[in-house]
């Protein structure tokens, strides 16, 4: 089951738009939240963003915070 998990996540993410918001797309936003929720090694969103920045994906905590406040939760409901 573990080896299939990345394929399952990619299957759900491929239907999300890549460029619907100029700074943080819905796909990237949902991907970040899934990464945070499913990675037991992360204790805060700041840890997640530090990991992304080290990996070459530049993301600011204020951008992520604003997106979390304004995005519709329906995309998460539709995943399940």
C-alpha cells in the first residue's frame, strides 16, 4: 500500500488547476496541505515551508496563510 500512495495522491492532484491563482495555484496549495497532514516529521507549517524552500520551491508563509484564509474548502471535500 505504501508504494502505491504517491500514485494515488498524484491521481487526485492531476485534476486540480495549475494556474488558477497567480501566486499559489490550487494544485500547489492542496499538495502542501496534504504533505503537511501526512508527513509525521513535520510539526508546523513553517517546517513544511522550510522543507519546500530547501527543495527549491520558493513559498512565503504569508502567501500560504492568506491562501488558507481565502480558499474554498470544497476542493478538499471533493478529494474524499
